């Protein structure tokens, strides 16, 4: 029995262009190419492709390949990959283990879902937001995940991670030590953060930078 989920792919309502739908992975995946004529949800005008994992820049019937620019909320790069602070795209990279990493610190969410170092909005544009583990788990791009500390240990040097610091909820102040949030917690549900010194346990209210990973 063949099920018809969409009898006709609709046309773009604001132009003469068409949405282009294609099946991938023997029918287990899909791509939809489309064009934005105006800025929408932090995505700049241009061509995009929707996949089960994310919305990516470009189009033409292919699927997202690690190394492509990823169009997602808060991305600091423009469509050419230049760092502008608010261009709507993130750089991505595979370090040879088959996983795809954001090469820019996450800056998704509104002011209720992140902190900016020293409460300076420009710090979020320059180096991403600071998130608690609970916030970070909810804000990675669709299909992407918060990495565990073991996974981070294998790629940390290649991520080029920098930030001005993090949020210490015990001292209730920003501190100059930067960390990346991991998906791991200790037996008391306190999250592990990670930096060049390795993993360390932090209170659940602490906030730090985030790099998400796509398991391919």
C-alpha cells in the first residue's frame, strides 16, 4: 500500500520559484529547497535547504554535508562564511570521526534563554551566549546534540574554542574562566563543564559556552 502524504508540492507564494522536494536515503530522508525573499526568523534572504537535521544554506537537491555553513538562530557568519557577529550561519567541521561540529559558539535563543558575558549583548555576537546545561540541551539545532565530556576530549584542541568567561551561580558573578557545557552530569545531577584543563563538575545554575555536534 502506498501512502500519499503530499499530493502536490506547493509553489512559493511570493515568487515564481518552486519548492523542490527530493527523497534521500531510500525514502528515509528528504530535502526541500526553498528561497526566502525577506529576512525571517533570523535567516537572511537567500536559498536554503531543509533536511531532517537542520536548515542549511544553499540548495540544489543535495543533502547537508559537514563543512557546509549551517543556517541557524544566532549564527555569527554571513552566507560567504565571513564572521560578522549576526549573519545567521555557523561554520561546521568533521574531525575525521564521522561527527560534525559547530565551529562557532552557539548564540541561539532570546535573552531569557542565554546570558551574555558581563551582560553585554555585543559579547553574545562576538563569542556566543552562555547557557546552563538545561538551556543548552534545548537549544542545539534540530538533530544536533550537546556533546559528552569524553567526546569533547578527543576534539577540543581542534575546536579553536575561546570565550571571555562564564557565569558562576554560586558567586553570582561572571568569571574569566571559559568552559564548554557537556551533556554529562554526576550522580547529583550537577553538570560537567569542559575546558583545556579537562572536565569539572559545576552547579546546575552555572552557565558557559556551547558547541553542538551532529552524529552522522
